């Protein structure tokens, strides 16, 4: 029997076709790409025969019934989120699969940005405490901004070759570097994000599960924006075109209107079931209670700016994965350092430790991802205590696992270097201490979500604690990027100390770093 004809071989590189795609709705495009695994049709053929209704039917079957969530990775969506608080923005962007940009506190004047006002009762004295403190912080922000510019003018003369406009712009940016430490977490910001639909669904569910009312409403608005007609940047031009077509041929104009002016919802199917996650809510409450019981009101021990936590315990044995996960679960539920929590966890008997471990999964639903605390096994773990403003820049690094603690006044605050050695220090410190005092007063007030509402009063100079777990390549990337001269000194110090900690433990590996020594003075006009 003669052999069958061999399959045709592709010997010419021109056989491969590559083309960009434009104009398909995100869910229709996701459907078309998913069909590659179930159809021999080309992308062009698939898109020609598809419509939003068929895409919705497909997604309802394979995404929701069969749990093929990777399909949602194929639908990418752009959102603008405007006039949200700095606090809400930090919570919003806390996704490992996220791309976006936020309004910069380093290069923009925030005194006209406005601020978030939580819901207070009509006769609630807490409202006056809150609004009065926010207004004081913005007044101090403006005062320190003006003073910092004048201070810089005396310290940094304009080079002859530099234009006056560029000189003034640079001084303003450097002044905002210091003044931003006084911006409260209530200050409004804006951001743009581009996410795939799976991340969006997870993001919406996580936001709906948060203790802050503003953040929960933000989740509702994101879900609504994905399910309702989006804003079309070409709408005005398309309307003009449709009118021109209709003037020449009314029947053709109607068809053009159907194609050109149709309303498009970017992800109505993929986010329609996004809802609060019981796993997140109940686990958070139980872990906070467990942390209180474990630590028994122990004082928070002093800790450095950056602590590279080794996996060797005091007794010489290696830290087990179980101990790491339990310590990380509790870390996110209190304000103690990882090292101090781990010491208490190690003192527990095995049965109690196992109970705490199970707290992390007890309420997990069928489709819930494990909490971030279970991302264990990274050799490099940095417990970082830095100002909130600098943390917002460090928070952008997605190739590591980050566990944040809630914002508090317990860790004190930082003083920016520009202000530290000047006459501005006294009014700066007075403003921050007054804000911390108001935070503590409001935290004890008899109002809904008192602890969460009070956090909006904290200035960006307030220290916050976060745990960063990563591999060596990410540590090198962060240290090199964030130690660069153009960066803010706050995270430059963090990056430098990350490098020094690795150099002490792994001197040979440290030779691969190309970091900038933060102790070497730099020209403020070159940053």
C-alpha cells in the first residue's frame, strides 16, 4: 500500500501572516481568540461571523459553567478612574496583573484636587473633626510648598545655560517632593488602567469586599462601566460621517448609523457576576482577631527601614513553609513586623499553628483564589517600613508578592530631607502630629467604619509597613531602578538598603548590581 501524501510543509517565511486587529469589541475578540482551540477558522473568518450575542452565549457556557477563566485574559479594557481618594487608588491598583498610570504627587500641585468626604450623620461632631483636619493639612501643604520653593531658590542657583521657565518648573517639582508628605489620604487623584477582563472581575469583587465605603462604591462603578455603553473617542467624527452618508442616501445612512454609532459595552458578560467575596471578608475578620490574641497587646518593637528576613530561626532550624504562611496571614491583619510575628508563631504548639493555617482557607469558595499569603517559598523577603508616599511608588512593582498592612499612626512619620534641616521643619512636624492626633480621636469615635474613616486623615509622610517577597532578578531590578538619581530619596533609600542587605548575605551575587549610592550628593536640577 503506497504511503499517504505528507502534509504540506511551510518552507517560505512569507507563509506566516501577522496582522493587528482593531474595531472588535473586547468580549467578541476574546471569543474569537478562544475559538482557536475549538475551530480551524482563521481570526478574520471568526470575527466576520461573530457578534456580541454569540459571544455572550459562548462565554456564559465556557466561562461561567465550565470555569475556563483564561478566556477573560483575552479581553483587554481601558478605564479612566477620576476623582478618587489616594487611599482608594492604593487599594484599586493592588493587583499583580495590572497596568496603569496615576496622577503624580511629585510633579503636580494637589492643592486644587479636592478631597473625599465620607458619610457622617447630620449632627455628628466627627464631621467637623474630619473636615477641619483635612483643611489644615491642605493649608500646610500650600504653605510648605511655597516655603520649599523659596528655600530652593536660595540653595540652588540657576545655571546660566538653563532657561528661567525650566528652572522654575524644576524647583516646583522638587518643592512638591517635600510638600507631598502633607497630602492626606483623602486627597483626590485620577488614574487610567488597562486590564484584562479576568483581572477586572477579580478587582471588582475584591473592591466590593473592602471595609471602606468609598472603595466598595468604586467596585460598583467599575462593574457598571464595564456593562454599560462606553465613551467612544471617535464619536463626534463618526456622527459627522453618518450625517454625510444619510444626506446622500437615507437608507444607507440608517445602516451606517447601526454600524458607526452603536453602543458598545466592553465586558457586560464577563463581570456581571462579580460580587463581594465572603472568603475575603470573613477571613480578614478572623485573622484580625487571631492576631490580637496571639500578640496579646505586646508593644511594637523597633524595626529598620528595610529588614531582609532570613529563613533561619533563632534555634538554627529552617523556617517551614507552614510557619511562613501563618506569619504572613497574621502580618496582613496587624501592625507588627514579620520577624516579631514569626517569633510568636514559632512559640505555638503544632496543633494551634495548624488551626491558624486553616483560618486562611476555611471560607474559601469553589472559584476563590487562595489569598496572597499563600504565595510562599521566595528566598528574598523584605519587611519595609517607609512613608506612604514612597510606598506608592514601590507598590507599582508587580513581579513580586506584596502584603500590605492597614494605615495607622503607630509607626510615626518621616521628615523629607529638604525640610529636615530648615525652618520649615517645625510647622511640618506640627501639622503631621496634629493629623495623627485627629486620626486617633476619630478611630475611637462612635461612627460607622470609624477606623477606616480615620485613615483618610493620615498624611503621606506617615510610615506604613509592607512585606515584599521576590526572586533575585526582581530584587536586582528594583534596587537598580529605584536607586537611580532621578528617583525620590524615600524609595532610593529603600532600594539602596535592599542592595546592601543582599550584598551582606550574598556578596558574589551583589557584584551583578548596578546601583547608585544614595549617600553621594546629587544636583537637584538633574533629578
